[in-house]
């Protein structure tokens, strides 16, 4: 990391020394590490996190202690050191302080992480894929991806996440980015089928890349949505990564068809045995004209998943994350650059991977200019998802287009990333009608939405 202050250099030096010390005897070193963290966090930026770690360290038989210990028994020492320095020091400690300063200086949100799509191409054809709306021919150049990271690090963002499409279609460029930005942490949501021995060797060389492999339960459940043979390909990828002692996790999309498989204790134990250190859960999101609303989990199924994810978080040595239902831990929705943003393969800068609207393009604006655009400033000022009703998860496009879910008018008319706003909005109105969700009559332009919903009832062409 270039341009470090004296304080930041001391932080990095201290962490390196501590990690070297911990390699000798983690059982004795972990309590001392926590003592150091208490002294280091003078501004009390991480009080809650430190309390959690105190509870863990003081009970070495619990699942979290076992998970932390496994980073010493299961992970290559150099990979572990790079992870701690890039994720804990650069991304979390140094990055957070720089982000706070940039936010104060520029009066706009600064992302903790940037999610971006190197390509919209994919080697699979998963049923109801939310990203399929982008098509399969869009690509961001290596130079643009590199420039986004350079712009981001200048304002304190050191965490970069790849999605797609299938990001590993561009795996040579991803490795180049990891090499070029050795102070950053990179993660990719990947179907895992393109991970082979050569790519694992490349991961060992750069040490700052972590895959989150998509898997939807056991073989029948995974292959049902992702195609015959996908599960076995994922198992091979996990075996390669475990043998190389690399960090990886699982990305699990639960639907009405696979909740029983994903929620089972046998499935979680299987991920742990394969070497996964985290499991990131999402429920199926019906986005775009090719959405499959039948895959939406029922309220009862979602309740089951919330219970199971939190139960395993307390009992299993794997970090389980619930994208939709862990909002209480991050003070609500993180979209709109409150904690992250999304840049698709066309360069459109969107509030969230599931909100396909943009008023800025990275080829035409700098990252900082986009953060100050009307759309992102509306999030910053609290006029959009940070202060609307909880049902917004089913109607982003319509909400953004018509202001249905806000008590204040939407300050701009966002542009659909692919110039299909009216068609998409009609389809989403139809989807809301099918699901049974209706806009609140007291909100925004609700009469318009009601008319859109009525118009779609008699038109087969507008149904999903």
C-alpha cells in the first residue's frame, strides 16, 4: 500500500509481528492478540467486534474458536498472513479510517467494498439467473477494472468482489489484478467449474484471492438449477483448493425447491469437511423478464432458513452469513454505496447487484463523480432504501421508476441499464401481482402502480 501515514505503517508492522508470534503457539497467542486489539482500537471503532472475540477466546471449546484455529491448521501460512494483513489491516482498519475521512471531505457515501462484473458471459445457464438480464456479450477491459481499483484505493476501498456472468471466464485478468494490487483483498462469486490445478497455483502465487463457490445443496438440488454435472465439478474444485490449503467459501442460493437440502445439518457438515470457511446465503431474487417466481421461498421457508443459519453460526466451525436477514448487524440495507455498490460489465454503476438502475457509467464518470450523482446522493441523504418499508425487496425497479415505496418523491428518474425501463417495470408489476404484494396506497405515485398492475392483468405479453 503506497502513501501510508506513520500511523498506518505502525499498524501494518504490528500486525505482521503479531502474526509471526501467533505462528508459534496460537492457543497462547490468541488471548494476547485480543489484548493488543483492545489497546489498538483507541477510537472504539470496533467495540462490538472486540466483545464478540472476547467471548470466543474465553471459551476455547466453542465453534468460533475451532474456526479460528483451523486457519492455522488448514491454511497455508503465507496465504493466512496475506489475508490478515489485507482484510483486517488494509480493508477494515486502515480502509475504514480513510473512508470516514473521504466521506467527510466529499459529503457522500464511500464504499467499504466494490462489486463489479468483469464479464456478463457464463459457461452455465442456471434457471432464473438474476444476472442473465445483462446478456452474455458485455466485458469490462482490464484497464478499466484496474482503474476502478486505483480510484477506489485512493478513497480507502480495499475490498473488491467479482460477480458476473461467471467472473472466472476472465481468470487470467483477475490474477493480473491481484498481482497489480497486492494491498487489496479480492473475492469472487463463482460457479467453481473453471477452478483447476493451474488456477489454484495462481491463487497460491497472489495469495489475496478468495472464491465463494455457488452450491445449492447436495447433488440433486445443485444440478436441478445449475445443470447436470455441476455438483461434481464443484466438489472437484473444493478438493483442489483444500489440498492447496487455500481459503474458500460457499455461496448458497435458497429457493422453494432446495430449502430442505440447504438447511440440513448434513449439508453444513459437508461444507466444513470440504474445507469451506464461510457460507454466504441468499434467497432467490426474481429479477428481470426471465425471473421464475415459483422459485421464491415461502415465508415459512425463509423463517426456517433464518433459524438454521443462526443456529449453525452458534454451533458449527464455519461463518454463516445471511445476506437478506443479517441487516440488523450492519444497520440495515447496505445498497446505494452505504457499504457497497455494483458496476456491471457495461460499466453502469448501480446501487446493488439486484437493482439494475444507473445514472452513471464508469467510462464517462470517475468513481467519485458517480458517488456524488443524484441517484447515490439520494441514498446518502436517506431518501431511498434506507428509510422505506421492508417490502422493497420485491420491487426495486418499480420503486426506483415510480417512487412507489417512499413517502417522498424520488428526486430523479433513474435510467434502466439496458433502456428497457417501461417493459421491465410492467413485468415487475405483474410479478408483484402474482406474488400478492401490492403498493401502499399512501406512498408516492401509488395510483400509477395500481394502473400498471391492472394493465398487465389482461396482457399475456407482459407477464413473466
